[in-house]
């Protein structure tokens, strides 16, 4: 493969950072933290999320209560740094602002994004209306909500080309398969490039005569069409054909964009950071993701491992329950009760120790996978979420410095 | 209270004190309760103060359905819960089909199925495992429709057709839904159904929203024809709480709980769907009593017994987590009309089969102490 793994130290000069990982591992919080760190460094940053719970905006203090109903307009960049600056420690206070750093947060809504994209690609109002009013297009519009992968990529590409930002941080959509995301641009491009378009576009519209179908597709193609006709009802094929006809203006441009997004993901200045958390499942998925990226010719920069238990040294070895019981009994507690209490304490200590042993093993294998120069940052588990901007800044700074080891809050 | 006399009985057993006694009853008695419970009942204990129903009652009700969809935010353990339900149902004598949609199979390694695929494979007694991909489901749909496998394979080998189906947004939920729906109607040589219960381990909450949205989309996009008819059939199946149940899994932490409640509200508002159960996964079991912890803390304030202080720290950390879980419980109980199942934390980063079976047993076991 042409591309080798990105070095962690090059993160500081990245133009796009994609945070990937399975859901629930703290991806959004990590995205917010990293974006904040770039802004403090004086860069113009935009962080894009599609998080339905607006966790990013919450993490950045834009929206403090879920139930408040405060409307955050999707697909619009919200400047958040001025609101955050005073929450930072004095040493960092106003640093980014002084150096021209800005931090914008944006939440993607795929449906309105799709409409905006059609409007952007089709300057002609009549054509635009034809597409926007197409029955198939309208019927499928709500389903975009369930597969936001392409729309997220498309929006990032648009933002990258705008030149308005130095760094883009993308909090990837929660998807069951990371591969879908990587493929989104490529799939769309090959689909548009494919004969399928011409094929559907040549299907006779009601009242018109079919032309050149057999020549275009050969026997296999007409058979495929006959199968599709029987599957979906022959009368729906013209509907689909009309959809493609009215989309014909858009499609070549859409294809160019799809190819551009694919190129953007492969650029040297694009970094992939895999976010994960302890647990066999998360570990397996993080490794799978690392492997997937590699097989696409993109080297992951490394890992951020959230919620790692930080155990006091005393708990690394088993607690001696009889000894604890004796100390308690010596303090005047009845022997029976002292033993029961000591049993409780020992059980709690054992439980945390077992989790710790698994976590340490987990970290070792990820460090190995990240390799020399790769990123492997572990974030100690905190009781409750990180809501504190100062802590976010510390987390972001540690990742940005490409450090190996533990975040110290 | 507009419940029948039988319904009223259930309310009595849902009360904490009597619930305590219930767990020692033989299974026969529990079964008798569950039979009288109508599927997907409205709040059983009045709209203002829904109480948590006994786990055995909720679990038995879930296992009586034809299809269970298990979902939740990533990392909350939905695959674990899906596997546990599958084991529980199989052990109760149901013939179970566990359906996975992940790129990396989780149940495969657990159940010793090396290459799970679109053909159901026997994983254990009464338990089959199937792993699906969008093209598998499309092929299945086409073969069922046309009955001509060769023709279908030829058509689907067309690269244009494949890229079309890979690119159509959210087509996967509908094809998977169709396949599961159809497979559950398949009858064996003696006219009996092949499976009693399908348990689907669904990827993300976005998938679930798509699943409920798409039959409607297809009805609009295809006004007549076979797709329209199937979309209508699937919508009917999804809307029948006696046949299908949605199980939402969450962790006892603020963010996952808030997101679960948001998803529940969206599904209710947009699609009129009420989850058959909410699962509060990984609840820390009761440990040291708060008073005792305070007492030990005072005792250890002076002497520098590091081991004891550290273990006290561990005990208090776990007690804090348990308390947060209990604090979040009432919101979930209210949202799910009492249909909340608690699963204890097992303090393991990996869950081999023995632990899955332990969770399976817990799902059907009433809690000793209901939360205040």
C-alpha cells in the first residue's frame, strides 16, 4: 500500500481528523476535546457531529439540558469558543482567541442536507423543482436519517473546499459497519458511473417507446430488468426511470463530489483516530476497524481508549480480608460483623481488580497495534461524564500532542 | 382501576413485598400469571405511578412473541442481551432463531459457530444462528418471489444491480425485516413452524428508526405491486404487539438513559410503537451499606491502613454506581409502563457462555428488592 500509518506527531498539522469507533465509547466527547485543543492552538476549527442527542453541543456547553428544547439549527456552524474561553484555566484563557483560533460546532441533519445539496448542484430552479418533487426522491428522503454516512462525507467535503477552516474534526455517525462509511463515496461514484443509470434512464416512460435497451445491456441486462420488473411490479419501473431522468443533471456532479470525498479521506493530511473503551467487544471492533482502514490503504493514526479504570496501587494485589477484619475488630466492632464488613470490602476490591487486569491487557494489545510513532492514549474513567471544559481541553491536548500513555486530569 | 380481576392480581404481585415471595414459587405458578397477562398492556398500576413488573412476568411475555428486536446505543450490551434471551428461550423449550447483522459476528465465537452466514446454523439445542448481509437478504427476497434461483442469481450478479442496492439508503432494514418475517412463516414437512421465536440483534437506533419508517416509504414509493403488498404486511406485523416486541437496552448512566428515552419518545410519536421492555444492563449489585461505609471511613481516618482504605474506596465507588442506577430507574419504569428488566453487572470485560447463561437466568428472575 502506498500510504503507511500516519504518525501521531503529525496530528498537529492535520486538516481533517476522522474519529471512528463503535457507539458508546466516548467518540463525541473525544471529538469535542480534540477540536477544542486545536482552537486553543489558534486554529480555525469546525467539529461536525450527527449525534442525535446533541452530545457534542452539550459537551461544549452549547446546550446544557436535553429537555430544554433549545433549538440548535442543523447544518449551520455555531461559534462556541467565546462561550468557553472563560471556563478554561487561566493559563489557557483566551489563548486561542488571541491567536485567531475559532471553534465552530455543527450538527448534521441528513434530510435537510440532501435538499440543500440538490439546490447547490442544480442552479436551475425548474430542474431543481423537478428533482425535489420527484415522488421516489421524496419517499426516500426520510430514510436518509437512517444512513447519514454519505451526507456526512459530502458536507465535510464541501467544508474542506470552502477554505473557511484550518482543521475539520468529524465525529463519525454511529453505524454498525465502519466499512460503509469508508465506502460511501466510492459506492456512490461507482453506482453513478455504472450502466445502471443509463439503463434506468432508457427504460420507456409511459407512452414512449423503448430504445436501445438490448444493445446497452446485452442479454444479462434485459434479464436483470425483467427480474426487477417482476420483483417490484412492472409499473413501478417507469417511476424509478423518471427519478433517474430528472436526476440526470445532478448525477455527473454528484459523482465528481463522491470521488472528491473519496480522495479527501485518502489525503496525507487526513487522520483517522480510533476511539474505543475497555471490553472484549469494543476491543474486537477497534481492531477490526484498524484492519479495515489498513485494507483501504489508509493507516490509522492510533487509538484513544476511554474509561480505563485507574486502580490505586494497594488494590493491585488481593486484599487480605482476615487482616482487615482484625483491624475493624480492634476498633471495637464485634468480630462477626467485622468479618462480614471485611468480606464486603474484599469483594469490592476483587471486582475492580479483575476489571483492571482485563483493561491493562487490552491497552497492551492496542499499544502493540498502534506501533512506534502511533497514538495510544488512555483516558481514566471518571464517575459521570466529562462536562468540564477544562478537562476536555486536557484530553484534547494529550491526544494532539500525540502522547502515549495516560491523560492526567 | 379498569383492570379485570386477573389484571388486578398482577398488580398485587408487582408490589415489592409480595414480589419478594414470588421468586420462590415454582415455575408453574409463574406461568399461570403470565398466561393471564394480555400482551402489551397499558400501565398496570395507574398512569401516575407505574411500578416495575416482576421480571419473570415481563420475560415470559417477551418469549411468547414471534419476533424480538433488541437494540440500543453502541456499547450498552445489546448483543449480550439478545444472546441471553436466545439462551433463555431455547432452554425454556422454544425453537429460537438468533439473527445478527454485524460485520463481525459476536454470537458465532460464543456459540461455537465458526462461519455464521445467511443459512441458519445449529448453535445449540433449540438454537439456530444466522448472520445477514444486504445482498443475502435481497437474494432471499428475489428467490421467494420468483422461485427461480438460477434466474435470480444471474440478475443479481449484474454489477449495476448490486451497486444500485448497495447505494439505496436504508434498504437493509426492509430486506432484513422481510427475510425474518418470511422465515418465521416457513413450515416444516409436518406442517409445523420451524422456529417459535426470532431474536434480532439490531445494529443501532438509526436502524430501528429506518425499520419502522421504511414500510411506509415503500408503500408510498410503490403504490401497487408485490413490494407494496409486502410493505403493508410488514407494517402490520410491526404494529402487532402480540407478535413483535421491541427491546431497548441501556446502561445505568445518564447519557445512555437520556438517549434511550429520546428514542422511545420518537418511536412512540412517529410510529406509535411502545417498547415491550427496557433493559437496564450492568447494574452494580448491592454491596456495603452506606452507614457501614461511613463508619469504616471514620475508623480508617486515623490509622494508615492503606489496604483497608483502598478497599473502602472500591466499595464506595461501586456503591455510588449502584445509587446512580437506582436514581435513573424511575424514569425508565415510567416510560416503559413498568416493563423494565434489571441485569446485574458481572464485573467482567468478556462474557463467555456461562456468564451469558447467568444473565439469561437473571432476566427471568424477580428482584429480591424493588427500588423505593
